[in-house]
């Protein structure tokens, strides 16, 4: 992988506001409206400044050589990519992203580096860890009820959430079986793994901790021709999102920063 590039007014991973090492957001959305909204939401809900959350758009460029000792943690955002897609259906960019993420996750998991994968991240981490990722438990776009497991209620990260809460989802694939070493932290009625952990610090969620109703409306518009729903359903889905009470998932991003921001 190439060296970490020169970032305007940032440089390499280093100490920024208050001496805190930055977090890194790995993004893969080619659709600019969705990509920019995701980044803005990650900043807003995590409480980080742009200097504290360095974004790498992997759909555009190879993953730089990250010095994980110079970062507080890594967040992997959502994506139209699916880990379970047949190789013949994957673009060259998706194949490159998957290869780069596999190399990164080798180090993240081996060293137990703070990591939070959101939606696409659960497929990426799950595949890396030997979970079964398939189309059995996909969920339509919209709100679902998520319930924490006993392990989830006692977990330092997910324990900040209520035992039961509403979150936004929309995914074609999901984890149908976790390996024995992974800890299932949450589930919904239609998806048995909504969050899991490996080691002490490596997490992934199927639901979107960064999504509010407006964010979901932006995604609905950006992806209405991607096979998640019939295009004529777009306006109805936006209305459903606006009427849903989704307030707790962003607490997960704030808690991730509280737990892992370091000097």
C-alpha cells in the first residue's frame, strides 16, 4: 500500500486539538451526496472536528499505509458494496477495497486496535473473522427494533445504549452465523447479529449509528436504483423515516470516541 498522503493542513496522523490523536474514517461511497452526508454525520454525532477525523475515500484511492500507533481508532463507514457478492459481480474498485481492508484488519485484530465498522463494516469484519455472511437476513430500508444481548448490555461500548432501541437499517446481506470467538452484542427480530465484538476493542454494527431521518432520506435518494427497494417507494420510505423515533444509535459514536480518544 502507498505511503500516507499529504493532507491539507493536517499532514500525517498526529496530535491535533488538545493533543488528541485523530480517528480515521474509511469511506467507500462513490455517490458524492451520500459520501458527504455520511462524513458530516460522523463528525456531528461523534463530536469530532474535521482535523480529528481524517477521511479516506477508498473507492477513489488505495488505502494509505496507516500508522495505527498514531491514530486513536478506525471507523469504517457504509457502502453499496456487499462482501457476499460473487467475484464476477465485483468491480475492480471493490476488489481493491476488499484486499486493502483485509490487510488492515489483519493488524487491527491482531493488535486489538479500536475499530468500529458500520453496516458494510460488519460484512467486512465478519468475513475476515470467518463468519457466514449471506443474503438470509437482509433487512429493508427503514427503522427496526434492536435489542442488546446480555453481553451487549455489559459491554463498555454498546452498554451506553438502552436495552431496546430503534435504529435505521437497509442491507442486502448480513451475518447468519458468528465464529465462536466473536461476541454477539445485539439482534433485531429479522437479523440475528446487529452488532458483535472480537477481542476487547474491535466492533461492528449492522445498523447505522450515524443515520438520522434526514440522512436516511439522502441515502434513499442516492441509492433508489441500487436494488434496495423499488424506486417508486422512495418517497414513502422518506416519510417512514421522518415518523420514526431514532435517537439512540448516535450515542454509540460518541461513546466510541470517549473510550478511545488518546494522546
